[in-house]
């Protein structure tokens, strides 16, 4: 029983981490808080569904196409809108929020509501681990997330583009003097964040169904994880995801499932009181947060 | 030959900017016209409207109050994405006072405005140390989570909410309470923003470091701004509770967060008049668009984006400029 709770808590934490990864990446590099993040997540899920069921493409192809479309949409959002309001935090927040709202509510208007909107699991199988059944999809989530984290680490530490990403994040002006095009890097960062949202959706959605409300939930969860972990810090993100993930799963088991969201709220408020910059929010801590 | 646009103040603006304005009716009208227009419009229009459009006007006033409350916070460097928190807290305070203590609406509405403001301020107290988007993020999260808490703990009627609350004596009272509150808030807080206190508030937005350097406790100022702003929002919520005779989870809905922001952005942030103008345009527009249902919110989203990118100053500043200045094309000097 307890072992099962722990296993599911770990999986839950990893799901949260995967959800917040793209948001955190975009913010960490370009300083843009992409409030359309939840909308991109849902956009990719519906795109996969449409490609799969209405156009009849094979599953892997439709998933791949939807990830590409979402990345393209992210880049488009940056080039058409965000570029013009770059640096004005208020305008960025309102513009991304407006775009997210438009995308999500458009899906609601088009009638994409109901339980038939689901994506199939990758492999329909389950394993018996430490006295609990764990299905293949959840194991895949763990494996894919670990792979993504590792790939991101290698990308940002050992490729020239990744190093440029970090350079822009550390000091945009100095990076400019080294010939890094900050607009282009920012476009890529929004696009990559969108692609990560799409990957997260592809992997996580088969566990439930696609709904517009999920888009807002994902945004809220991503924000919660990022606020607790400290924005722009990957280490903090992982720790925060585990804190919230375990807290949620334990309240779920021992108190009641209605209270899970309350725990995240309480966690956010407590962390903000004790340490306003989050667990590992070192980056520009003094300038931005307090 | 290249030309550029040159903007010049109108003669009447130059003349009416000092004491000599009092010498001529025309100049006095020039000064007071823009101010009298909303007062006369809001006070005299209701009797000419049908029952349905009176309801629309009521919601114009309520959303304008929320937009003003958003604008005051945004002026002080706190961009809230959760105006529904203030609205909902006021609504629930009024509902609870009325349902459990049986107080009359004329007591509960002012009491809820104060009580709601206090609760919101205490709830946001830990967040006040945050700046910029961190503040926005937390304000976005709180109302959504409060809905979950009410759902989970089943307090105050849980998912069903509290119904059968007492109503105000007549729809005229409802409408005029809202309209008069709006006019008082609009002109009162415009005065406040023009005063020294307002200067400090706007200083927080520009550079809170400098305000700290001037020896002013910024957290104290922020708390005051938050208290004022949430009191306006809570008042709007309390009023609507008694209009609908119901309070429930919908008071924390996203509509109450989005429409005020849209109104303030479209109308022009920074002057509370812009927020009011935005509400006057958007709320009737959304009534006209009621036929297209859910697509309305899509339009709000797009409006936000278009105005932020294309006309970031907002409609009010645009009109204000045309009123005070004219422009002409002149040759660019070599």
C-alpha cells in the first residue's frame, strides 16, 4: 500500500516536472512568461487527435506532426506578437494570456468537449511492481522525461546553440557583442518551450482525456512548480515537482482527493513567505523578485 | 521629399490651461465637457433605457469598477490576473453576512467591501514582496484554487452556493448604487492618483528602488494600494450578489478577471477614465455578440493581443490627444 503510494507519487512528480519544463525553459532563456503554455499543450493534443481520427494518419506520424505544428505556432507567436512588445513585462503577460485564451476558447467553441477526445496509449500493458500495478504508459512517462532532461542538459552544456541559449539568459547585451542574435534565440526558446509542451501533452494525455479545462490546469500546475522551484532554475524545478507531487499524492491517499489543489496553494504561499525567490531561484534574484 | 507629422496644442488648450479660462464660457466648457459627459451620461441615461439595457448598464458599471480596481493596482506596479479574487471575496462576504446573520443589503454591501478587502489583502500579503510577473502568476492561481477549496470543504453551500439572499428594494436602486459608486470611484481615485500619494504609487511602477531610496516604505504603500483596489472589487462583488440574490463558485470565474483587464487595456491603462471607457465599449459589445456564444471570449483574447501590439496607449489616450492637439505634415529638415 505504502510502496504503491510512493511509486505513484514519483510518477505524479515526474508528470508535473514534464508539464513545467517547457514553461521554465522559455522563461529561463528569454524571460518571457508564456501564459499561452496551457493552450499550446491542448493545441498539440487536439492536433494529434484530428490528424489521427479525422485524417487517418498513423499514430507516430500524427504525434510527430503535432509536435512540429506546436513548435511552429510558438515561433509564430513570438515573431508576430511578442517581438513587438519584448521587454515590457506587462504587455508580454497580457499578450500571451490573450493568445492562450483565444486558442483554448476557440477549441471549446468548435465543440471539442467530451470524453471521446482521447489519445491511445503507446503500449497497452501493465507491470506488477512492489505490490502495485503500474501501466506501461506511466513507465514510458518516467523514461521519456528522464531522457528529455538528459538531452536538455547535454544540449545546453555541450552544443554551441545551447551555449548561446545560456549566454542570452545570463547577459543579453554581452551575448549580443559575441554575435548571438537574441531575437532569433528568443524565437527558438519560445518554439522549444512549445515543443516541450507538445511532448508533455503527447505523453500525458493518454492517461486521461483532452479537455479545454485541462489547458488552464496545466498552466496553473506549471506556474506552481516554477514559483516554488524558482523560475529559470532546472534543479529547483525538479525539486519543486517532487515536493508538490508527493504532497498531492499523500493528501490524496490520506486526506481526500478534493484537497489536492489546496496543498499546492498552501505550498506556494508558505514558500513565498519563507523564501520569496523559491528553492533555487538564484538567477537575477535580487533584481526581479523582491 | 520626406514629410513628418507635427503635433501642436490647440489654441483653446493653451488658453484654458490657466486662470483666464474662467473668462469665457467656451473655454470653461472645453475644460468641463469631457468630465461632465460621463456624469450626465451615466445619471440621465437609465430612464430612457429598456429593462434589458438597464441590466447591461449595471454590468457596465460593475466591470468598470473592476477595471478601475485593476488599473490602480497596475499603476502601482502590481499586474493582477485575478481580479475575480476581489470580486469573489466581496460576493462571498456579502452572501455570508446576509445568509447567516440576516443583515440587510445596505449593511452587507459596505461591510463586505471592507471585509473582502481585508481578506484579500491578508491573503496577498506574502505575495506583495514579489514583483512583475511573479505577482501576476500568483494572482492567477489563487481564485482558481479557492474554487477548489470551496468545492472540497463544502463551506458556504459548497458547489450549490448560497441562494435566496435578500435583494435591493428596486432595480433603480441597484442601478443607481452602481452608477454613483462608479462615478465616485472614477473621479475620487483620479484625484488620488494626481496627489502626492498617487505620485508615490506611480513611482512604484517606474522604479521601486528609487522609491525605497527616498525613504518610503514601499510595502506599506503597496498594502494601501492593494486595500483600496480590493475594496472597489469587493464592492462590485457584494453588489452583484444582492442583484443575483445568489452567491456561488461562478463568482471566481475567469470572466471577472479577463474582462476588466481587457477593458483597461482597450480603453488605455494609466488613466482610470480609460478603464471606464473600455468597459463602456466592451460590455455592450459582448451583449451584442451574445449570439455567437463561446466565441466571445476568443474575441476578448484577440482584442487584448491586437490592442497591446497595435494601440498600446489605448483608445482614451488617442481621443485625449485628438482633443488637445491637431497635427499637420511638415517637411523634414535636411
